[in-house]
C-alpha cells in the first residue's frame, strides 16, 4: 500500500511539473496556445491531486489481490480483512 501511494505521488508530481514546464516553454516562445495551456495547468493543479486522492481511497476500500501458489487470488495480508480470531486462538472458547 505504501509503495502504491509513493508511485501515485510520483506520477502526480511528474504530471504537474511537465504541465508547468510546457506552459513556461510556450510562454517564452510567444505561442498563442500559452494562455490555453496555462488555464489547463491551473485546472490540473486542482484536478490531479483530487484524482490521486480518489485512487488512494479506492485502494483502501478495494485492497489489491495477490496470486496464490495454486493460481487463486486472495486478499493481501494486513489489509484488515479476516482479522477475527479463530476459535483456537485467544478470545475463542475451547471447552474440553
């Protein structure tokens, strides 16, 4: 989960920096598309973090799956799913 967050953050940083760089280059060359790209960069400054935050929230709700040795899929350990104690563990009632 932490690695996925880092990857999404890096993607967001690269997207925003590339938009700013393209906007700067077009503004310095005097192209008429500079104004349009500047507006797009301002919109992306707001939209990219919101979309990345939504992806991270979806990863919390729908945890990633890992392949088992037998080819099946199971939830990744540590996601909170299936953390109830078994009957034989502490908290269970074993009557002999």
